[in-house]
C-alpha cells in the first residue's frame, strides 16, 4: 500500500491455504478467540479491505474455508500459508480507509467513515 500509494483498497480472493489462523470476536468476553487449521483448505471466499491504522497499513480480511469433509469454517484472517494457489484481487479506493480503536469493544479497530 505504501509503495503504490494506495489510500485504501477492497480485496477478494479464492484458492487454497494451510496453517491458517482465524479469529472470532466474542462480544460478551470482548476479546478475540483464535483457532489454527493445519491441513490445506479451500478458500471459498476471502473478502476485506486494506487501510491504515496509526499511519501504518492494515488488512482486515474475513475468510470462509472448506475442509476435506466439505465443512465450512470462517473468521477474521490472522495468518495463512498458501498451499496451492491463492488468487487475490485488490481494487483501490478513491477515498482513504483509516481505522481507530473502538471505545466500546477492546481489541477492535473500527473503520472511519469514507466521505468527501
């Protein structure tokens, strides 16, 4: 993002990943719960955006993954390793995407409004 001087971007993708760590935000506990899926899984859908938090690039992506029994799992992507191929499409926005800490829910970074 810095190299290409993107103000923000949306992203989408499909493919296959392994050693993927996903997170689920537990509203009642007000913290993320993490789970790692070790085997290769199909990326049915990868969606999110790229912006800036405290002037540093940040990716906010969600994923839907299918395992070999066709069970679907999903959450926020924390980390993943490409196991076969991962096709990601990045579409720049014309307006900046910025995030700030959410005052109501700890650990959450909320996107600020995109406006003129």
